[in-house]
C-alpha cells in the first residue's frame, strides 16, 4: 500500500485570508485508495466520541441512582467532558499544524480509549468527573485533527461529499448511542458503555499505525503559543463554571473573569508572532467568521435537547433507558440520512444557502418541541425529532465545508479545531442554559415526583430559548457571503 505523502511546507509571508494563497508547490493529489483509507479512519473516529456522549446521556439517571447525585452534579458528567474537549481543541489543532496531524490524532485516540477503560472501574463521583476530563482531552485531540486531515486529502469539489460521509458517522454514533446505551445500561450496567469504546479505539490505532504512513505539518518550525493557550483556557473554564453556579455570588465573578480573559486573549493573539488562533481568520475572512458563529448558535440551540428529553422520558414518562433510547434515536438517525446528501449538495450549491435552510428547519423543530406537554403523544415527539434531525443534517456538513474551504491549507488544523470548538462550546453553552434553568427553577435536589412540575417548566423555557437562538442563527448563516475555496 502506498504511503500518504507529507504536505508541503507553507510559503513565507503573511497570507491574505480573503483569497486563496498558494505556497508555490503544486497541490498534492491522492489516489482513490489513499482517500478511502483516510475516510475510513475518519469514520471510525467520528463514530467513537459522539457514541460515548450520547450513550452516557441515556445512562445518567442510572448513574445518579448509584452515586446519589443531585441534578447539578449529574449535569457535570456531560459538561466536564465537553469543557475539557473545548479547552484543548484549538491548542491541539495548532500543535498538529506544527508537529503533524497524524501524530496528534493517534495520541488522542489512545488517551480516549485508555480513559474509557478507566471509567469501567471508577469508584466515585469525583473520580468519574476527573476521568471524563481526560476523555475530553483525548476527544479534543481527535476532533482537532480529523477534519483537517480530510480537508488536506480531499480537494474542493470532493470535500463536501467526504465531510458529509464523515459527519454521517458522527450522527451514526449519536444514533446508536441512545439505543445501544439503553440496552447496555439495562442488561449489563452503565459501565459497559465505556468498555465498548476500547476495542473501537484499538482498531482505530492499529489502522492509523498500519496504513496511514504520512503526516501533515504545514506550520512546521513555528513556535507554539503556550501563553495564549493558557489565557484561552482560563476564559473557557471561567465562563463555563460560572454558568453552572450562576445563581451564587461566585458565578457572576467567574463570568466576569471569563469575559475579561477572553478580551485579553484576543488582544494578545493580535500581537504575538505565532498565535494559537490567528485573529485575522475572523477579521479578514467574513465567510470563516460567520460560518463559525452560525455553528456556535446552532449547537447552542440543539445539544441539550437530547439531555432534557432523556430525563423527561425516564422521569416523568416512566420509560426504561432502552425504550427512551429507542425514541431518541430518531433525531440522529435523520441527521445521518440527510447529512451526506447535504454535503454533496454543498459541492454544487453555495454552502451558505444549504446551511441556512437547515438552520431554519432546526428552528421549526424547536418551536414544535415547545408544545410537547406531559399529555402529548409520542408520535408528536417523533415528528418533532424528525424535523429537528433533518434541519441539523442540512446545516452541519455544508457549514463545515464552508469553514474548511474558506482558509488555506496551513490553517487546516486551526480551522478544524475551530469547527470542533464551536461545536463543543455551543454544546457547553446549551448545557449551561439547562443547568442554569435547573438551578433557578428546581435547585440542587434529586428529580423526584415532587419536582416534576418544575422540571417540565424548565424544559419548556429551555425550548423557547433554544428556538430564539436558532432564529437568530439563520440571519448570521445568510450574511456570511460566498465561500472562497482555497487550495
């Protein structure tokens, strides 16, 4: 099997981020077999981490029962993972541009698999959250490189289709997560969910080591921006933890610290020679900036929906984890069906148009969920999930194609990191809204029948807020302008 060659080093000078930049070396071409190998590895990685997250969501009530966790602590099982992943995505995206994307990808898979194995023997709530942070580190390394590797191998004209297939694997993981997670939790215990990750991770490691012989390091020789990464991390942690304790005095202080750190980060990145996140990608590239903003809004409006509905179906409706997972599989299954079609469309039609239609359809699904009451039929919920899944499937792969096609190759690692960061930051904000509503309306207590009315109120307020987010997101999706495909 032919090895995948190294990418060429970038040309000197500051790039014009509004237009394609060529390094002087001819674009690399890859055989169909080489592309197939890269796509297979990406599909395996794309399935692994969302499967874990979706499966854990369905097991949360069982975990809470074993460890006697209140609803705020329970939320941190999901949030700690998302926080760590978002914290490391951009830094490791830049590190992969400097030292090689395959190397960082491989380390990420190994860390994720090892942490999954550790979760099968975790003895306490605190240790569980620590290991979920380590899992998030591995996930950040994976998602900070996967899209970059795909974009390095598949040129414009083929990239949308490849990204559509990759995102389909992500949605397949989301689809199988609730269903298999419910089965595993009910018949083998919640720890079995994490054990499933181990053989998949090992298979991925072997495939990368055996078949993926090349690497990509267009920024080789640059200095890594450690100071900027630390400031970025402080901003992310302060804002997210501040959201989780916003009803306490410390919450407002943390949010203020996060906002100040974010401003300092932007100012610092504009002055350093080798920024971890080049601000010109936002100030000089409208398509990149607004595509990322649209992704942030979309994920902020959708991620907590599964979390909230999982709790609703098991607590207030009294369904088993298996049955709840079977119902919730509808949304990601619809996403998996629509995503490759949407990705292929974005190779032929302006990605902004396809993504905006998807955002509008997502908003419609969220509006429908506002009217899902305790007496509504399950068929109504299924219809809501179909609309929501179709909308998100139409949005995600064209929007990712727009982001990756708007920058030159030397920024693929950072751009890939931003794709993942917007996804995870949006997910964290979505969970932050849910946690804030719980803290205000329910308080730090276990969800029992005495609190079902307050829980239902939290759900409906959450769906109203998420629908408003998505409607605003349609505007930003439409005004991004045409995507400039950089080779």
